């Protein structure tokens, strides 16, 4: 992305919001992207949120930041061509812009509408000159007609707080003593019409916005009618767009002020405003200070929207990655060709019987591995209840392995997806309420998919992937009749003897979380333990394994339990995503706990979680038998999938640390570098 000005510049909105929520979980995951890169922020107009949030977003990405306030401490700039510069303006923008570009890598521009010439404003003369003459990527920090960073933050906020899949969102005009630009409402309308929301614009006659931004919206002059049933109310003033009154105030009608009485017409709606706000003109004190006001989290999301935009801009600088990919693509093809004759397509045999699902695959030449999903534990939650080996010397997985347990690997007698100690008691997983009979959680519904198609009751089929998605409610220990958290757990299996987990918790009230463990081991064969990034780099007898703290081992990401005949279970977190970054445990808190045959990742310790917060993590349980060098995916043979895994590792290294991958320091990533990298990687497997 070289220019960011309109919703079309961000691409797929769902992907953009997903990326934003991931960035929000770990603001510093991409700090290397901005190393030795400089952002220049050019302000022709005042700012508070834009200045602070953009600077913070850039710092999160490791960038240097220069702030230029054109109206203070700089030469006055002429912006028009053909002008005889015999007045108070000493420098022309056409010279200033390329000079600015020579001092930075990315430019953000804030330049409001002047209301002197509608055509000049709507042609975005100043912003487009930066695009044309700076030679740098340019993004809008509010221009004459749009404010996309604000609209993106608004979208993130709505997605975080919506309580129905298709909310009703109302943009309403409200009175103001000054003539304000249309930039914020233009962008808000442009971004909302790009969603599938029920979007309504309410304004007095004469205040209709430019149709290029409102196409697809319902437009009304009856504010009360618009507000009925609304889930979100976005109040904003703007001046007249239409000629001959462009930029003028036509009304200061206080009947359009958003009050508690107006909000009572909504569906318990949330109030939004971009700030700054004129209290008791735009909105009454009681509404903006009320529990349904989102103005503060909305403003906080300005940091996140900007960080996503800057991240995407910075990614274009990674020319070394592109260079590396071109060379590595030839190497990949050659390596895959060498192994093609030995290739076999791994597969799963899956079977569903009511709410019990079996997934079987080859573990090695001797065994099938079978994973059984069903409701279990005290709370009868859907999870993997059993993982076992069944003898099968045939090359293909066998239906006879269903139900025949020759060697149990993992049996859920407690919580493989960790419980939560919150509001005074343990909830979820295997935990009952204080009366020891009342459930603290329940599975509300489950979906099953084989190769992305629904898996029907009674159906058995061969597939490449199985996904089980459980939707759970976790109740409040203080008030067990009411929900505290909604939980969505996605379990994904592919033919690699592993279960990937993606869990999301949405908190429906402010909560004090004393402890939360995301993944726990139920490995039946445990004799020794090693920790990746932790205190036990080598296998250590379980009797000698102790709990350790984040301060001592902040890079802790996985633990491996080894049992009979070298059979292992690895439990690993994605440490670049969500709670896996361990950003909700302090340095002096435990990061890994070993207690009574169970290992725990600690994800939250002693933290307050605000109402409406969604927290997430990703991880993987994997079972394998220790293998020979080169068997990267631990399936007992060296084949195409091992080469693919190896190449993916090399590509990952090349994309994140291209200089480190130039082993022979010749300025390129080539065959000799890949050979050396291969040997390094295999030595670690």
C-alpha cells in the first residue's frame, strides 16, 4: 500500500479488522519492520488524537518520528502554482515536498478543507501534491474530504462491541457553532457502506453529503425515526456540501442534539463521536459520560487503525524478502522435484456419530493415531476427550482403529483448555460451583467441518482437514445464573498428528482475573520434560522439573513431554499472537507451572479485564515419535511434507531476517546460503 486515503485502499475489510485485533493483542510484534525507517507527520491543522495516536503507532513499529507543524516554526508555504511570490510566503510547496521526502520514508498529511473553493477541496490539491512529488508512501491524517484513520478506528470499535451480526448504525448530524468540514462524516459513510451493516444517515434538509460517499446508505431528515432500533449512534456536525452554500452553517437546531431521551429510542444503543466534542450541543453530558458511550475506546483504537496502515506501508520496503523469494522459488521447485516420486498425500479418516467425532490418520508405519471429540469434564464441554494409538501396519488409515485403544496418549480427566479463576472462584473446564453440583460453563452449540464442508451425523469420509468449533458460555462465579464470558474454541486437525487450537473469550462485564491457564497437558506417558525457550532445554526427569517465572524465561513458547519408546507430546503457543505474547502476566509471575503430572502455560495473572474485551490465543498439541534427522513433521518418513516444512522455515527466516540468511555475505540469498540454512535447521529438529 503506497497511498491510504479511501476504504478501497485497505482491501478486504474483514481481513483488515482481523489484522487490527491481532495488532491490538500485541502492539510490538512487528517492531523490526520500522527499524531505521522514519515517519514524517505534516500538520497544516491542529491535532490531538491524530498526532498522539500516529506517533505511538509508529513507535510501536520501531520507527523514528518527525513532526512538522507547518504553521509554527516553518516557512510559510505557498500552495498555488503560477503565483508571484511577493508576499509573506517564502517557500513553495512544490520545492518543500521533495525536500521533506528526502528526510523520511513515509509521510502522513493533515490538511483540512479551506471552504474557499469547493473544487480545490474535493480535488484534494494539497494531499495529492504530496502523493505526486514526495516520492514516498503517503497516508491521510484527515484531508479536505476524508479522515480514513478515524473511520477505520470506528469500524474496529463497532466490530468489538456489536451484539448482533448486522447492527443498525446511524450517522446523525448535530449542531455546532462553527462550520466544520465533511471529512469525518464522508469517511464514516464510505466505510460503513462498504460493510453489510444497516446504515442510516440522518440530517436536516440541505445537509446531504456528497453521493460518492453515501451511495448505498438510507438517508432521512427524521432523526427520531432514524434512531429507533439503532445499535450504534454516531453524532457529528458538518457544514453544507451543496452549492451555493458550500462550507456554510444552515442550522444550529438544538433539537438535533443527542440526549438521553433520544438514546431511549435506540436498541440500548452505543454512542460514538470522533472527538473533540462540543458538550450539550452535539451531545448531552449524561450521554457522553454514560455506560453506553464508546468515545474513549473509539479514540484508543486510533492507535490500532494507524498501526495497521503503517504496518502495511512498511511491508513494501522489504525488498530483500522479494529478492529472496525469487531465488528460493527455484530452490523449492528443485527440492520438491527430488522428492516427488516418494510423495503420498496425507489424509484423515473422519466419522461423526451425533456429538462424538473421530479423526484417524497414520502416526507411523506401525500405528494409526485417533483423536476423539466429545462433551466431557464436569461441565460437559466439547473438546478432544481422548487421543490414542491403534495398531495398523497397513499403509492406509483404517476404520478399525476407531474405538480400539492400544496405547492411550491423552485422556481429558481435567482441563486441556484451561479454566479461569475470576471473581472469586474457578469457572469453566472441569470446575463446579461452590455447591459442587452447579455447572460453571456449558457448550451451547458445535459445528463440524471436513474440508470446509459440514460433516453430517452418521457420515464418514476421507479428507485433508477436520474442524470442530465449540461455542461455550462461562458463567460468573459470583452470580452463576448469568454469563461472564462467551468462549469460541476452534480445533483444527490436518494429517500431521496435531490439533491446532484458536480460542477467543469475550468478557460481558468487567472482571478481575486471578489466573488463566490456556493449555494444559493430559499426556499419559509423561516421564521427562523439556521446555523450548524455558528452564529445561534438555529432557529432564519430571521429578526434577519446577515452575519458573517470566522474568527468567520471557521467550518460553512450548514444552515437550517424552514417554515410552520416545513417544512425545508437544504443547506450544503462538507467541506472536494475542495472549501467547504473555503480555498479561508480569515479569515476577510464573510463566510455566508443573504440578502433579500436569504442565500449564500461564496466560493471565492478576489483571482487570474491561467489559467488552475480547482476548484470544492460538496453540497446538502435537504427538510424535522421536525421529531421525530430516523427519521434520515427525511422521516416521522423510518425504515431500518434510521438505515443505523445511522450506517454510527457510522462507520464514528469509522474510523476517533476510540479512541473517545471507550466510556467505555475498549480498544475495542463494543455493549455498540455503544449504547452510538447511543444515542449521535440521540440526535443531
